[in-house]
């Protein structure tokens, strides 16, 4: 299938075709003695992922493990559907997110409230997973891939409190989810991933420092694809993140509302758009890294870390 890209060492990137677009969210199959899927994509993407796994020789009784870096619906929304299609697979998630996979009602209700009609176009509803199939990770953990190969997990908060990074013991690949932001392969841009309610600048920077210390061979972004220039990309991601926080801090000091703050950030930190790029591709990049959501998440963190008295006006204005 044209959704599959061989990334070497029995690692296959699967384009989940989120919202019908290419290059938004990737899942990764590690094919071996105990086949493992890292990231499911959305519920609406589940048929694409199941078909891609079948093309790669992974049938209903073959998948051993489904691992998600965190429970946001673009990464884990398809867990219930994929688990149903592969009834022998365990589902691995950080302990802070496990209850939402077992009983997703609250998460799904909140997502409908936030996304409105876009929910049905991009995500779909997360189905519950049986509790006895869910395996939780703490601040560290391992996932057995068979044949002496494993994923070493570590807690990587900042984007979300339930976020983990996963390092392949054989290849040195680091599945980084959203902990290092969003990578746009068409332009090599790195964008922040700072939506409410969990964004925390200090934790995000600490997680990226941890990634540097691990010294992976590649970063495998869920959005989107592999990057070999690990130090350079992490350095740029840290710098972009800090700049965005400073821009939102400036907008708050000027008592801007959300719309004006978003407009300012877009003007100061524009996407690099290649000549001839169509409107659909531009819209896809905005889905990948929503400026409004990022600004709102940063402002919420500033409220919590610096308080309303940190600006000359109402510090909550930008997050409305």
C-alpha cells in the first residue's frame, strides 16, 4: 500500500491518513518476533492502519503490542478499534492515561466540546479497551519486542502529563510523539506542540534535554517521520518553543485577546510555504500545529506559573 514506508531494521512507517490528508500522523510497526504498533492514529484512521498491517503480514492474531506515546486522539484515538481487530495484543500506555483508554467517555465528551463538528471529520470517538488488556508504564519501563529487542520507555511530560518516549534497543530510534514538537518534512520546519491543558515549558525543555542525553540515532516523529539530525532538530525545537512563549508573554502584556495574539504569532513565526503549495497542504499544516491551540496552551501555563499579576492587564485574556 502507498501508506507504508520501510524505514529499515523491520520498522515501517504507516501514514494513518488523518482527516483524509497525507503526512499528518504516522504510526510505526516494529515487525519481529513480537510485532508492535507504536501509535494508532485516530479512530477514523483505524481501517487504514489495519489494512496496512495486513499488507505487512500482520494478521488478527499476530500483533503482540499496541503502544501509544500519549492519549491525545490523534495518537491513541484508534486504540479501541485496533485492539478489537487484534484481540491478542496488549495495550501499553503511561499510568496517567490508562483509565481514559478503559473508560474514554469523559475524554471523548471533552473532545466533542473542544472540537465541535471537526471531531467527526478528523477524529471519531475513542472506543473503550478491556482493562485486563491494558499494561501501564511508570516513569520508566520496557516493552518486549522479542528476540532480545525491546523498547525502553521514559516519562517525557511537557506536552502532556501522560507522555512517554520510547527507545528501540536495537536501532537507537526514539519514538518521540509530540514531546519534541511537530516536524514538517516538506520544509524541515519544527513547530511547537503546546495545547492546553497540560503544556508546561519547564517540563518540555527537561524532556528534550533527556532526549539529548539518550543520544538516539533518529527521532521518529508522529508528526511527521524520521529525522537523523537529532541534536540540530532538538536545538531548533527548544529555540522555537522559547520564542513562542516569549511572544505569548508579550501579547498578554499588551492585553491582546486570543485572535490578536494568534495573528501576532503567525506574523512573527510564519510557516515556510514552498512555492506552488496548494491550500489543502497549508490547511494540513495548520491541523498539524494549530496556532490558536498552541497560544492558548502557553497562556494557560503562564497563568499557572506566573499568575495574573505578571502582566499589565488580564492575563487570562489570551486563553479565552
